[in-house]
C-alpha cells in the first residue's frame, strides 16, 4: 500500500485533520535577544523541557539572523519532531530588486516552517491587508505556514471591531484556496491587550472565545466546512498565570506568546500547561 493511499484514507476519515489541530504554542521573539549566543541559550533552555512534550507543537520565531544556527541546533539535537522555527515577516517579492528584504523561499530554505504575518507592529508601519494577502500567498507557495495576526486597537461600544476583524480575515485570505486553509493559523491579538501597548488592559478568555466564534463563522462563510481545519490561537500578554484559563476557556487551539517567550522558565511553564491540558 503506497504512502499516498494511506494519507488519502487518514484524511478521508478525519485523522490527519485531527492531527493538524494539535495545540500549538508559538513564541514571537520580536527583535530579541541581542546576540546569536543568547538566542541559542534561550532556545536550549526551553528545549531542556522537550522530553515530556508529546501533544503540543512548539514554534520559535526568532529574528531572521538567528534562524540558521537555531535550525542547526534543532536538527543536531533531533528536536525536529517537537519544535519548529518560524519567521516574523516575509518579503512582498520573490527574488529581485527588493533591497533589504528576505523572501519566503529563502527563509524556508534555512529552516523556517511558519511565518507570522500581519502582526500589529508591522501593520503600524503601514502594512495593509493587501500586502499581507500577497505575503500569505508567497509563503504558501514557498512551503511556509502563515500565522495571520488580526486584532483591533480598541473595543468601541457599537461593536464596530467585529467588522474590522471580518475585513482583516476576508481581505488577508482573499484568493486562498479551500485546500490550503488547514495550513493557516489565525492569531487573534487584541492590540489593547498586548504587553507593549501603553495603557494596556487584560483581555479575558470570554473576550477571546467570543471573537474566536466570530472568526470561525467568517471562515466558514468563506471556506465552508474546510474552515474547521484552520487553527485559531490567542495572543496578548499571555503568561504562566493566565495561560491555563485562556487554553481552557478561550475556545482556542493554542497561544502566541511575546514577552513571556523570552523567559525560559515562563515559556516552559506555558508549554507544560498546554501539555497537561491536552492529556
Ligand atoms: C505579540 O505582540 O505578538 C504578543 C503576543 O506580545 P505579548 O505576549 O508580549 O503581549
């Protein structure tokens, strides 16, 4: 029996679909740490806790410059079944005259599997839904799995933020085929809850669950039943104290962690919480 036949049977009976929805914990390192040595130390520190992890997918998204050395470490220590690497942006082009840019294909070539796209810190620099849509398409062609960030900066009393999220999801995923939707992760990140936002406030698992249900509806209107294969995760000041509540009550398939992913103890704790809840 060939591999293709086995994959067909597993997919047909929803087994691969289930595997795809494995809970995921993603660390967005942003522009940290300040040296390659420190990046390896941070990665290795978290990796010490990998042995007990079976049901959680772990992703590290470092700055581009650390990718190659971390990928070497990942392979040398045979961590590739436990964890993978992601990037925080890809170029709007493929190859050619894009000074200072790095393409999705190049990043895939040095070990990246995921790409955080449309993060609010990039949108704040002028990245539009149209740009993000192009980046998602380049990423998929290159073999990278997009982590599409969506989120409102304020919650207005008229609930206009639902329309904003709908527009972000629809425009960023315009022209994406139903067959690719299982590769896409949507990260709901309310900007008002992100740790670096001035005067931030806490989002609750209820805030999160309500939006996850809404995003699922937007996805299913657009992609039909295939939409259930996309993972939806939450990000915004997740730490070892609130992770359990979000994972248990937020209706999510995982977490996108910024600040706390730079702390070995805190990030390891979040991974362990996720693993324990999956048992
Ligand atoms: C982020 O900005 O993607 C993020 C989740 O940050 P933090 O966890 O620090 O709020």
